[in-house]
C-alpha cells in the first residue's frame, strides 16, 4: 500500500502551493497526473464518507450517486504514486499518463 504520511504531506503542500503560489515550488507539491488522481481519490472518499454519515450503505451510495466508476482504478493509482521510493513531484511526474 501507499504511505499515508507521504499522501497527507503531498496534499497539504499542494494545497498550500495552489492557495499561496510562489516562484519556489516545494519538492512535495504534486505534479500532473498525480494531482488528478489524488483529487479524484479525495472526492471519492468525501462522497463515501457523507453517504455513510447519511446512513446509506455502500451499495446505495454507488447506485444513487453512480460515482464508483473509477472506484478501483483511483485507489490503485494513488497507492502506486505513494508507494514509489521517490516523492512524486512536478519534476519527477511521468509524462503522458
């Protein structure tokens, strides 16, 4: 699996970079396509969390919201990003993914 601390640090650094842009980019800021996959993972977790908080089962959430189309691919991609030995950055992001 991926490293939760690496994930949280990268999300925080990326959020800070987006909200408070500077000429210097932290090595922890996510580049593309990592930013795409992480944003989708956060959306997926948020929708599941609020659905469950409203008392919905996972099956009901899936059928009503229809958002689990990427439900397997998204977590797999994010796990792979944060399982890598190297921190994902704008400079090390693979092109064309």
